[in-house]
C-alpha cells in the first residue's frame, strides 16, 4: 500500500478553560475519586482526579483538595489508533503542549498535554513519522519557541535545521493559550513563562510564526503546508479574561502562507469566540473531532483524505464542534478553513 501524505500541519492551540463534567456515577479508587460516565459508549473510558488528599466529601468519598483537578480519560480516539504502512522518513513534527503557566494569573489548560501526547501517537502510527524526527515540548517557554521557530530577524531555528530541502514534510501542533496584547491588539502564542499584561514582550507573535514558516517553506522547498490552530486569541476563557480589565478582542493577522499554493489553515474558532474543551473525552473539542475525523476515515478505508474532508467533519453543525459547543457549553464555536481546501492529507493506493 502506497500512502502519500502531507507536509506541513501547524496544529492546535487549545486555550480555553472549561468546567469539569458532571458524571453519572462515582467509585473510590485508592485515594482518588474516579468518575465513570455511563453515557459514553466506549467501555474503556474513565475519568479520575489525581492528587486527592484524605479529605472526605458529604457522601463519604475522598475528594481532591487541589484547585485544578487533573483528569484521566480514555476516549475512542485514544484507543485503537489507526496504523498505516506509510513511512514518511524525512518528515519533521513539532508538537507542543502548554498546560501549566508560571504566572498565577494564567489558568492552566488542563487537556493541553494530553492533546499533545495523543497527537504524537497519531503522527507516528497513522502519518508515518519517525519518532526521532519529532520535536516534543511540554510547557514551552518563549526561549524554547524561539529556538524552534526562530525570531523576527532569524527564522533558522531548530525546525529549519531539521528539514531536508525539497524532501521534508512538517507537522506542527500547539495546544495552549493564545491571547492578544492589550496595547498592540496583536495575537500571541502564550509561552509558559509569559506575563499576560505584557504579551508584546513575553509572548510569541502569531504573525512571526506565520512569517517564519513561510520563509522556512520557501527556503527549504516544503511541499505542503497545513495549519490547524485550536485556540481562541480573543483573550476570553471559561474562567474569565486572560488579560484583566478588557473585553474580548477581535484580531486579524496577515498570513503570507495563504499566498502559497501549498498551504491550508484550519482554526478552531472565529472572532471573539472561545475554544471549548470536551471533558467527557479528555481533550479539547477541536482536537478531539480533528483526530476523530482522521480515525474514522482511516478505519473506513477512505482512499484519499483531503483537508476539506476533515474540516467538514469537524465543522458539522449537526455532529461536530459547533453542535457540541452549543450543547455542552451553551456557546457558539465556528471552526474555519483557509487556503487550499483540496490539499491531500493522505492517500492510499492499493
């Protein structure tokens, strides 16, 4: 089986905080509560609070005294990950999960590291990347981001140095906060050591990311570019505003990648919308449906999967992100796609 696959995916900035789910039954597991949702079809799905103390609830169950419970959830996308025979030997993946932040004013993104972990597994098993070609970072600082993607004056960072000219594909995934600077109104990836009141100085500009990737792509002759951003850059989160004393901000960037014939970009939300979590599945909502689309199509034996096939699955108003964001969180969330919708994610030729 010959599988042709894509070459650049910038994935998933998962940035907004949601409340924990209400589970239908509970049981004691050592010192932790373990919640089991009977409505979830997969028999392997369970969620647990880690780090619980000996405190006891009104029901006599031990409960966590931590302010941010951690969930262990195994959903349908976490098991039986599709394996293909495709080997993308020269492909480079950048996978970043920013869950924990040093500033007490920045809430954690509870599912970011889990999202990064499962994406890494799909990149290896389904997309055929070599594990040694994956740059994997959790809670990346600004220095780490600059080392990987470069700075404004120099785009030749770790990503650039890993690529083989005309041969390498690239997959970039980021799960964490995104926000605008209160003064310049520009969007920033929020590093784990950022100051939310001074993002222009401590954040990584989204515009710089796009500009550097465009320069890297031109220099290294990258074959295809897929950008998928799972984040809200408005500054709004489930727990309020990431930046104090401001309303949600609508931001735009000039993306040079859209001028390239080899680029497609997917984003999890639009305008001032919040990017939601899917607590019952243990992932961000956009990441869950993105990987669900990949898995379902692979299992059905779909011969060729295009970017637009995945987007239609994710953005389905009856059974995708817009529907479940409204149903579970009472909010509007509208994924978007820009660029070449017909770029092939992977193709099977028997």
